[in-house]
């Protein structure tokens, strides 16, 4: 006895061995050679009009020699059980005509008899059906027309075309029906509505007819053979129907149905499902026509799908080619990708797209909130392994996505490298968020003995539970397009990296040159400092005087070095010479400078600074500035062409000899001005002293023929008398983030008599001190590491306290316009300049 089936075990229901058939025909099961009856349906005697015992009866005795001969011949041509041999309009007895199908399966020849309605041509009917859809080039139009054709030819009350999704669930994508019937168009149903064994039979047997959903059955005699096995009727048209499925049909009021399988690449793509609201028997000719039509429709769908795939591929390629063309003219690859997000969104069906590149996020359309992006990107790194990765149920594999499943349930991620770091990510909303239900949600259906589960609405409710937190699945073609996008984006990134690598190589060369220059300059500076420290002090000078002189020289050297490093802006030639020669002013050497005002642009300033620094260093180490009694004369003049000639002449120093080898410094003097500026540079090693002639081209200069072009120095205020009027006991606020620099400046102020110096390392600390103490004056370092002192300046101005800014860089851009007139003291601090700034401000210079 077979196990009773219900909803708890319908996936295991043995629907291929029901032990019975539908009542609109009869069935004989014979041995494979069609010699003897082994089993028969209980209605055989009545249906065929025969009498007596049937089981074990010879086929010739039951059907006659001629029909038996024809059946055996037909069977020899039926190599596939899914395509049985057919004999139409065969007469058995007086006035009895039958359509007969025969096939073999599992060692049994199965013969099915149905009453014939006359001679018909199934091929002609199939040809007419196929001719109506042959020229259709659109999938939606094709399935819509097919549903109408099947209904018009076969006369069913409702014809639907189901399309299955990757998870086995389905949707009604086309419908033709009686006008008074509710529409099921757009209805979804869960995969469980069609159990796995039923799907297998749909693939094996492309057409299935149920003539009466009332459920009457005709038993096989015997139900089991001598070995206890039931008859496998997987390919029998008369096979009886699962009671669960019949219950489903009756709950919808359906009296008869037919289904035609639609196959694509060996997989079940969908079904043509026909419903009739009263019993309906479909003739064998109509079934054969429908089967041929279904196979042709499957081929047409496959062809159109392939054409669509090719067209999408072509469109994608054209779009990506345009992207590559744009990329070839775009220097900033990050900006290129961000500007192209909307274009990427058009390539793949999605609700939003985002770009994670170099730790920055940009998106358009549906996407996670910004706070949720970085955790998602880290998760993608763990699962993508440098390949395209996709899911339509993100929260099931990444639990934090539960918080935003409505906006993002589907993710397709495209990494830009084998080592995942940057991603282009496509997003899809939860499927239920985009669902359109075309039917009437209030429509009621009868409930059978197996419960309301077997109704369309209940199936739909279960489907909604099934796809909760899921998006539409990403198809193969979406993944193919993603692969195309990845190849183009990776190519773009690689091309950009190649360009960047070339730039890095050039930068490395520049960096090596800079390092050589820096190393050379540091050595020179250390050598100069060593010579300054080693210079003998005058006997009458004393230790304090020697320390002050040495400190002044080192401070001047630091200032000159700062001038060179910050030589990105233009400046006067005289100021550059004063800055470079400042460290070498002594009472035992003489320096003469004479010339008009000459302004060098940024390029010439930097080059001239390098050359003059080398001349100064050489003079201090080997020339006129290296011993007492030496003299250096520097003169510069305008030429008629607007060039500037500078002469450098040393005398009174050691005897000069031609060097045996050229060092880096000598190369800079000889080659920098000719190479970088197109000027001239000559050096003569006269025994009496080195002579150099430099020509700076006019195109890098300004000030030529300007009235009163004679340069005048602007010495710092050194008159100490003005300091006498200042109360040294009043506090001074010093805001400086570098402790050593703050200590140095504090010592300078202490030496000048200021005994109450308050220091603050940050703007916050300074503002806190201003709440308790009102200083007499303030010195503010503009740049305090990760912030500025502008807030302190605003508060000082509000309190009416004078102040100056201090800087070692070009931070003027961060100073608001309202504070542009505040004086600026350059760092490193010089005592005279710092005290002069304080004196000027405290003596009433306006803010």
C-alpha cells in the first residue's frame, strides 16, 4: 500500500507510480516485445469492447494481428520514451475508433488508448500556430501572442505562461482569459508549488493533460507485479494526477488543465498552463500540435534571448569603448569613475551603484548609508577574492545588512584588482519593494480538505515569505556585463598606474637629485658652522661677546638657508645676497654690495640662490671670507637688452689655485644658470682671488628702467631706546606648538628683560589662559600642527590686545581678510626682528 501524501511530504510523493490512470482512456502494459498483457486498467474491457480475462492474454488475441503488427512496427521507430509512437483513428470493433500511443520504459511496453474524433492533421495545426509567431522579434510580444494563440485554437478558458526564476519560484508573465475571470497576470508563486519530482516530469514529458480535476481514477490490475513493483508511468499521458495538485485546481474552480513545458538549454524555462472551468478532453492531435508548438516556442525564446544577449553585449561594449576613450584624456582616474557612476548604472539592471576607491565612497540611487559602507567593503574583501561576487540575499551572508535590507538586498561587486581594495558595486532593493500585484487581493477561493494553502493567494503569501530580504537574482548576462566592466575598469586603472609609475620614476630621479643637493648643502652648512665655531675670539671680546657673535652668525645662516628653501616666490636680488652673505659679516673681512633694484621671478630666484650660496660657501671655506683681511665685492648692473650681469670678485684671501677636480658645487655654479635659465656663468681662478661673472636673462627679471632703481637697504630697528618705555613686567603670550622653538623664543624675550612669558602649545590652551590672564602682547605661530591660531587672534582682537603672527611657511592663505594687516615675523626667530615687531606694535601701530 502506498503512503498517503499531504502537504508535509508532497516533495516525496511518488507521482510517477500512482497505480491508476485518468478515466478518458485505457492502458495496457506488456512485455517489451509486445507479446502479452501484464497489466491493464480496470476500464479496459468496457473501453475497448472486449470480454473475458485480459491479464496474460496475447496481444494478437486482444487487438488482432494487423493492429499488433502495426504497434510493433511503430514501437521500433520510437527510440525515446518522451516521444511515443502514434497510431491515429484505428478501428477496434464495430464503430469504435481510437488514437493509440505506445512507448517502452523500464522493460514495459505501455499502450494508451483514447477515443478518436476523426482523422486530423496535427502537423497542419502546428504549422498554423508556428506561422503566427515566426516573425516576432521581441520576447514580451512573443509570449503574449503565444498565450492568445493557444487559447484561440484549443478553447481553454484561461491560458497563462509561467516563467521560472533561478530559485525555482515563478511568475505569470502572459495571460489570455475569459473576460469575466480575475487576472493572474503578474502573480508570483513559490518554488514549493511545483515539487521537484513534478519539475523532473515536466522536463521528461513536455505535455501534461488533466481532463477532469474531480479526481476520479481508474486502477491498474494488478497494481504491483509479481516482484512487488508498481508500473512506472513517467511518460504515460493517461497517468493519474496527484491529489494535492487536483485540490489546488479545485480550490480555484478549475475543472481541467493542460501544461506545455518550455525548455531552454536543457533547463525548464517556464510552462504554458491552460485552465478550463469544466472537464475538458484534449484530443491526441491537439496535444501533438501543442507539443510541437511548445518546442518551437522554446527555440524562438532561446534565439531571442541570445539576440538580446548579443545586443546587450554590443551596447555594453560601445558604452565601455566610450568610457575608455574618455579615460585616455582624463588624468584623475578617481574623478573619472565617480563622474561615470550614472553611466555604469545604465549597463546593469539595478536600483543603485556605488564606488569605493582609495577609501572614499560615492553613490547614486539606492545604496547603504555612509556609516554602513566601510563594514560592507571590508566584508567584500573577505569573500570576493579579487573576483566578481554577487548575492541576492545579502543579509543571509552579512548579518549587519539586516538593518537596511529594504534598500539593499542584492549586491554585485566588481573589484578593480586581484588584491581587493577598490570596488564598483551594484545594488538591488528587496524584491517585495518593487513588486506589482495585478490581481484582486480580496478575491476569495474555496478551501478544500487540505486547507487554504492550495489557493493562489496563499501561495503568493508564502512566496512573499520565501523572498523576504531578497532581491531579484543576478542573471548570467548581468555577470557577463560585469566581467566586461571589470576588464575595462582594470585596464583603465592599469593604464593610469603605468602613467603614475612613469611619473614616479621621474619623481625618483628628481628626488635623488634633490637628496644629493640636500646632502651637499647640509655638509656645507655644517662646515660653515664648524668654521664659525672654530674662529678665534678677540681677546677683548670675552666669553659672552663670543657666544653672542656666534649665535648671531648661526641665526643669520639659518635665515639664509630658509630663504633658499622658501624660494618658490619672487624676490629682490639684493635681499637674496644679504641673506646669503649675512653669516659672513665680521670685523676682519669686508663685503661690498652695489646695484640697482632687480626682481627675480620664482624660477630665477631658486637658481640664483643655489649659485650664490655655493659662491658664498666656497668663499668662506677657501676664499676671501676664510681669513682676516679678505674682501668680497659684488656688483650687478642692467644691460641694454634688459639682462642683469652680476660680478663677484674676491681679494685679500689665500692664493687661489685651479682645483684638480670639479665637485657638485662647482657644477652647480657652472651649469645651473646656462642650463635652467639660458644665461651665462663663468668662473676664473685668479691667484689674487676668485672672479665670477653671471648673466641672468631678461625674461626672468623685472624692474628694468624703473625710476629710482637704486636699491636701498632696510635695516632692522636696532635703537634700544624705544624698549625703555615698555613695562617689562607685563605678561607676553607666546603660542607655539614646538617646545624647543618656544623655549628659544622665551629665552630671547627673557634676555630682553621680559620676565613674565606665558607659553601655550595649542589654540585651546591659549584660549583657556586668556580667560584668566590678560597679556600685554602676544606672538602667535599661525600653523599649530593640525589646526591654526586664528581663533586666538580673533579673541585677542576682541580683547584689544596687540599681537603679531609668526610663521616658517607660506600660511598667509589661511589668514582671513580681516587679519591680513597683522605683521608677520618669519621663523626661525631672530632676536632683533622679534623685539622690533613687539616694539612697533606696542608703540601704537594699528591692528
